[in-house]
């Protein structure tokens, strides 16, 4: 396979550079000593005929599962093979099933597709629909024998699962489609769709596998500029003559995530993506171009300091006409220089960490064909939840519904379907796993409220604010990587945290961002929460503190292996210090970042729990000493008992 650079043609191949395997399109001499091998996944991709084999053959066998080679290819088509650990039976082995994930740029879902997904969940899934942190659907519990029916049904309902998983661009995020009178938001949604089209796999294998080669055309064709700019190869971004002009037969080293947003709106956690594009308009709302940020990512591994979460860095600005060219250039750099020997080091964030932003920009500009313009100033980021009733700006209403950890089930799922079907309304999925009903006539509002309330679907104002701002990944029992609970465990943890806060006399409306994952991969983005729980063993979690409420600052690892049963005693001292020393309007994450972990740990070491106060020995001190003690306690944020204990121990040399 050849990759043309101007009039120069060079063979694309793997290359050993500095102890790493990358895939660069430049000649090089073989290394003098044997270098590291490519990962097994790289070999599987190369031999697959662009993601076809052996998946096609294995889907038609009588086996209830597929091989590891087919599993890796299946991801690119939008599905993971899973094992329900709680349904295993003695002597029968694993209980195999499949999770299917859709592609929903900006989280937009047509009325037709929602109804199809709801029906498929009942007919072929486990009866629930899961809304994800990347604005897509996940359908759990699909058996292998039903995969073709399920996939073809989604495709024929104008949906897709292509590229929802695997070493390609994943679902492109954007603020939900709510405001019809705000040009910048409409542009963000348009370009989320356009970038998704630009980077979608092109070989046709998807249709060979699921529709027996019959290409099913959507009623929404891609923008002709997307088609033209994908084909453009003036600076070596493409493999000429390949069924996959951008990806080639090896695709990317790892997954690649993109978000498009507008200045100030961080509802999509833009900085956690490999690539973030910020729509920049003039005063009249006309598109001028895009600010470009690169290098975000959440995944890490326990015990491996070389893996870490990272937020994206500003790279530069590009005019509107060049947006697809810069996207291709950035993807091409990751494709050609990202590591292919170690998948734990293969994300774009590690390449940028290794090179630095300046070198990354220089190499990107070689594929882009010119210099990027300076990054333009942005306002401070703000998290927007898109919950409750909203005016769309066109005479219609939108209604954001909090969905606990993204799981639609039971009577709530049934009633939502009835409302969506009755009024033929489209919906959007938010990056916080919630659902927005759109295009609602004001005349329907009372009936919708009444129907939802009868099914137990509460307005956001009726939820605990800690709950309404939280997220968790599915974790146990289906995720093969999970080592602790998340979706099933977080509601009770939040209730316990609320009890601790109330026992300390804190306001019932106190809120901060809480997220939980069952493993360190970070699907629910715990590393930029104010309080993050990351499973590190059965009923055990790493505690991450200090992220900002806007999502613009990472949390840091505070403590490992905190047992679920110890949460009250662990957090009470920290929350007590927060109550006594916080500044006006200061959030929990900002407080932790300001006072530092040493102060939090000192507080935990010396804190006397309220439950133990009444059992402490009584001693008498003079009135003036008591006044001094009270004053000092107020200044330091400690209790009088805590401060007196410290003073006495210090005086006695203990």
C-alpha cells in the first residue's frame, strides 16, 4: 500500500524508533538489534481485510461466543462480547452476551431510532436502555444469534454503530441540540456530524457483515465538502487507493475521541478528549473558525505511573474552511507516530506528553500544509447540565430528564416511550447520561408532566443535587474490566455522603460533582470530578479529590484502597474541615485544591468524630482559656475538642 506525499510515494510500514513501535510512512533501515514486537491487536487488524475476517465466518457458527480475534474486530463494528458473571452456572462456563453501542453525534436521536432502540431492548436485550457518557445508546444482553437482526434494524432506522468502539474515531460529542436560535450551538452540532462522517471507516466491511454487502443509504447524505476534503491528499494524510484512505489497513494505534463545543460550554468535558474543537463566531454569529485543543484522555492503569489522566492543551486556531484538513492532520500524526507495541501507551496524550505541544504542532503542520494561527482567547469553562424545562428559541420547549446513571428501565422506560411515540418528538442524550425531550409544544407540557410523574420520573428539582450531578459506569456484572461496583453502588454511596453532610449541619442543597468507576479506565470521567471513586478491589476504591466543578481541572489521587464500609469515618473529617474553612461560594473541589492534601490528611489524623464527643472525659479549664480555645478553633477550622487534644499532647510531648 502506498501513501502519496505530493508527487512522492513511500511505503507505509512499521518502524522501530527509540525503543517504540510506530507506523510511519518514511523509509528507515532495519534496527541493528531486535526491537519490540507489535501488539497482537495490530496483527489482527492487519490480517482482517479491513475488519471482515474472521468475524464474518464466526458470526454464523452455532457457538455462543466468538474468538479473541473476532472480538477485537467486533469492537470496530460497535459491540463488545461480555460475560454476565452473575449468570454463570456450575459446569456451564461463561454466560456470553453482547453489548451494542450506537453512534450518535452530538447525542441527537430521531423519533424513529429511539422507538427502534426501545423495542430492541425488550425483544433482544435485557429490557433496559443505557445512555452513555459519550451521548450514545448501549444495548446490553444481546445474544450472538440475534446480532444481525439487531444491527440491521438499527441501520435501517437511519442509525449506526460503526466506529462506536475500536481503534478509530469514537462518537463525536457536542452540546445537545436544544437552542435553535443560537448559531454557535447549531454550528457545533453540524460539525460534530461532519467530523463523525469525515473519520468514519470507509471500506464497506460494516455493510458486508451486517447487511450482506447491501449498502443502506441514509436520508442525510454527508456534506460534499467532507467528501472532497477526505479525498484531498496534498500533504500525505491519505493512503492512495486504499479502501480506508485515512486509516489504512492498521487503523489507529488506539481509540480517538473528539468533542465540538462553543466558548464556555463544558457540558461535554471537552478537555478530556484527544481532540476538542471550539466554534468561534463573530458578533453576528457567523463562523470564523475553530480553536483546537489536543491531548486529553482519562484512561490509566493501577500501579503504572506511566499511565495517567490528562487534559487537552491549546494547539492553535484554524479558519473554518480548513477544519477538516486540521482534523485529518492530527489524526494522521497519531496514526503514524502513536505507539503500536504497547496499547497502554498508545493514546494521543502520551505522544504529546513525550513530544511536547510545540513539536506536536510542528509535525501536525507538515500534514496540514501550513502554520496554524494563534489560539484565540476563551471565557472560563462552565458545566451546563441541560436539565429541566428549556426554551428552544423557536416557540418549542425542551425538557431535560435526569436518568440515574443513564439506565432506562421498568415503568419509566415504558412511559418515556409512550410520550415520545405519542408526540413524535426527537430526543438528545447528554454527556452526563441524561435524556432531553425536544420540540415540545407548550400545549403538551401538562400532559407530559402528568405522564412522567405517574411513572415516578422526577423533575431535577426533586432529586438530591449530589445525585443529579453524578455519573457512574456500568461496571459489574457485565464489564470484564470492572473490579468494583459503580452504577449499582453509587446511589447508596451518595445517600451516605448526604447523611454525613447533614449530620455536620451542612445545607441540604450542598452539591459537588461525584463520579464512580469500577476500574481505572475512567469511562465516567472520575479524574476531573470534585470527588472521584475509582474501583481498586472488591468493595474498595481509590479516592480522587480536587477537580473543578467546571471540569477544567483534574482531580488528584488522594488515597488508595478505602473500604466501602469505612466511607463515613473517612469523609467526615474532610467535610468538617470543608464546612469550617471554605470561602464564600467555594466548591468542594476548589477547596480541596486550595488547602492541599497535607491539610486534609492532618485533619483526618486529629479529628474527633461527633459520635465520640459525648463519651470523652470531661475536664475543666479557665474561662479565659476557653475563650482562647474557641477563637483558635474558629480560625483553624478545627473543633475545640480536637484543638485541645492537640495542644495537650504537644505540651506533654506526646
